[in-house]
C-alpha cells in the first residue's frame, strides 16, 4: 500500500516527457536482452507459445514468456497472418524450435573475442532497434490526436520535411484510428498506383522511401560489414537457378508447377553431382538439397578466406607467434567448452587484459612474458580467423548436416500451408512477369551498392551521417565512390511501381485472398490503439492504484507505479537519468528532422550526395553498438567498446570482388551526442518492468 500511496503523490509522478523517456529506456534494454538471449539454447525452451517447454505435458506451455515483447509481436501480428495461421504446431515446436536450439548450442563467437563488430552483432542490434519501436506501439499504443480540419486531400510540399512528416503522422492516425486501411485495400483493387489514392498517400510514400533508403545505406555503406554482406548476397544470387525456376512457373497445372518447384529446391538427389560437374565442389555430400547446398557453398567460400588468414599467421617465420602459442589458441577454440570460453572472457574484462593474454594465463602464463606486441596482434588475427571458420561450420551443420533434417521439413510445412494460396495466384496472375521484376530489382540493388570508379574530389560532400556525424567524403581510400543515400532513393523510386503492380494483381485477380489480408490488417492495426485509462473509474469509487485490476493497467500507470515504488535516493538518481535521456531523445528528433530536410533538398537538386538521412532509431541502434565490450588491442589495457572500433571489420573479411572491406563512414567525426548513461534506470527497474510486460502481454493476447 505504501507504494500505491507514493504513486499518488504529485512529487513522484512522471511528466509525459519523462514517461516516454522511461518507456524508451526500458523497452530498448528489454528488446535487445530478449534477442541476445537466443545465443543460449535455453532461451527458446522458455519462450512460451507457440514453442513447447521441455517439461510440459500434453503440449501445454507456461503462461509467461522469457521474451514477452518478441512473443507479443509474434502472436499478435505474425501468427494470425493468412497462411501462417495454417502452419501445423510441429512447425514451431519441432522445426523452428529445433533449429534455434541448435544455433544456441553452437555457441557462436562474440564480438568481444574478434576485436570488431561481427555481422551477427550488427544485424541483431539493428533488428532490435526496429522491433523495439513495434513493441512500444503494441504495449503503449499510438497516441490519438484530436481531430482537426486536415483531411486526405490537404496539400503537402514534397520539398519540406515538415510536410512529409505531417503526412506520415496523418497516415498512422488514419490506419490505427480511422478507416484508411480499408481505403488502401479498396484502392488497390482498382488501381496499381498507391500514390493516386490521395496527396497524403503520395507524400507518405516519399517519407517511407527516404527512411528505407537511409536504412539500406546505413547497412550496406556506412556499416563496416556492409560490403561483406553485399558479397554474401551476390554469392547467393549467383547460385539461384532463376532460368529453371521461371520455366517451371510456365507450367499451367498448379499442382505440377508446385511439385516441380519443390523438386528444384528440395530434391537431394544429383544436386551435388551438378555442383561437382561445374567444379564448384569436389565429392560434395548428396545429403543436401539445393537450398542447403547454397547455404553450405556460400559459407564455405567465406570460410576459405578466413582459413587463408589463419595460414598466413601459421607460416609467419620471422617474428611470428610460436607453435605453443598457436596450439593453445587452437585448443581453446576447438576443444574449449562454453564455460571455458566464458571464464576466459570474464577474466579478460575483469583484469583489463586481452583475450589472448587470458587464454595463455589459463594454460601457460609464462608465454605472456615473451609475447611481443607484433606477436599479440597476429595471435588476435589467428584467434579471430579460427572463430570465424568455426562459426560458419556450425551454422552449416545446424541447417544442413543434422538429423533429422528439420530445415527441409520446415520448408515443406510452409509450402503445404500456402498451397491453396499458390494455386489461386497461379491460376489468376502471371507469376513469371513478377518473378522477372524481382530478379531485376536484386541485380540493380547489387549494382547500386557496389563502389563506383571515381576520384575522391569529384564525389566528396559535406553532410551528416544517420547519427549526426559530419562526413567529408563518400569515397573510399582507393578512389572509388561509394553509394549515397540518393542512389538508394532513386533505386526505390524507380522500382516502387513494380511492387504496386504485384499488389494490384493480387487485389484485383484474387479477391478471396485479398479479403483475408484485409481482415488480418484491420485486426492487427487495432492492436496499436492506445488502451483507455482507468483513472476515471478509479476516482469515482474512491479506489487507489491498488484497487485497479490487472486488465485495467496502462503503460503510463505501470511506469509511474514502478518509479514511485523506488526508494527516495534511488528515485532521485533514476529521475536525473530519465531527464538526461528525455533531453537526448529531443535532440535526436530535431537532428532527424534536419537530416530529412537535407536529404529532401539534395534529392531535389542535381548532383546532391548525402551520407545520412532521418531516423531516431538509427541512433538507438548505434548506441547498442557503441556500448558493446571489445577485447583490448594490447596484451594489457582497458577494455574497448564498439565506439572505439566502429570503422573496423572482422579480420580476414573481404567485400565484393574479393577486395578488403573499406568503410564509407571512415571520415566521420564524432559530433553527435553520445547516449547518456542510464545504467541506474536499468538496474533499478528492468526486472520489474519485464514482469509487468509479461503480465500485460498475456492480457493483450487474450
């Protein structure tokens, strides 16, 4: 009761700005905590529905989830999706759960050990920054704006960032609280041009394109892993049998077409003989289907680069590491258990020494006394390369080499669930035309993302990065011009009509299918409405927060209750951190709008080249990367963090054309505000917030 009385005290109440800041801090931490937990096999077994708990009987699972935000989004948006709702229970609790458990058991390496941000870290933090926005919308709801005089026919100036943001805000209001969703579904039945719906829709599309282009540019250009990711995409693209698949799509009988496509993708006979005949492999295992062979080949090509890097260290004769040093590193990688790796990593952080020093300390401390700086650097490269080889081998094993082959069965489950839809679409839509469009877009995307030949002077510009850091150059050190945000804006604008045409074909030719998606869309959008406060009903009967039922809880009420329940001293520290974070978010919002205006202006002029664009979530993404611990670069020294290695890539990685990866943002200066330290908030409230979210997620799912 004391906590409830404190919650009603005005001095303990959070302002709307403070509430939003606290909500941002806690959802930011909770979402990444949930995503990062999947590196352990136990995470999936405690996830809850639709996965099965190992101790459950009769398929029953615990009511609360260890990942409530991820579970909420999965159950409320993905599972009801047409087709997905027809997946058998075994797809989740036998196929997907098995694969995720295998990946957790594989104990893939950490960025700390490699001395740089790995691809998985970049993608995990990036997905977390996006998922947390959806989670906040589902948990807290979209604020409902008071109706104004503005309507869909209001005019928007595409040269003004304020107008584009106003259009987007109006679209969100119309989708969540109005009838805009039905209007969009009706419009696509009649037209293949979304922007013809209204000036508001046209401006909102521009807003979406600018944000998507900025995100793609951040991933494939400014990120140290960008050109490496592009190489992986290019390798996969080169192995897909497009011609054979298009010929199969020409078959008139739907059942025969589906069966033919399944034979191409999933048949395990003669796939290896074909790759052997082309010289891509030698004596390859016939136990893989085409999809698994593509995964295996791409990762094996990648693994060969790291093996070469490790061999260079092993062959170093003058000043290289000794055989004993290399042997201990190999044994630690290959034979060490997860507990051994965690123990060495913890010792490295605790003692402010590199991971190599900790490995030697655990087995032969005398080696550190004669370890030179040059040898240490080579040992770090050797350790990183061995970890990269092991990671790719274990990923391949999880998807391609384990029995039972749950990956192949999962694909069959998906095709079986979508077969009625595929038959309908095949009977009414020319799939080859849209398949050609997809292939063309992928090829243009790869071409756009490749560095272009050109001098630095001709392609340099002074603009801001997605994180507010100025950049004086968009060229690599070799004189190649890297893609700008405008390049991706142009790519998306040129191909958006292909997407409209595909959606229009479904809407106009497959009415039953389209109505199913309409029902799903309307039901999903309702979930983002703000839950009404129970304050009026509580005050009418004289009750306090303690009398409020669990079903009546709202997120602002939960956050205020958690804050008020803290001790006075802790609450003062937490309040100061919240205020700092609120000011930080305000700065990010202003900077995002300014970058959008710069991008809009540059896109409207000839020769404009920007290296940044809008999106507060990009800064929240960067904050996760910046705080990632990284092993010291010297045998003894302070533990580094992501912000210290932001322009470094994992040793041994190459980009497209086999070139060493170079980072487009290398010339950036650190002028953006650093995220404030809110550890005190996380320590004080994260666990309580997780319990409240588990309860709230269970209510919303009812």
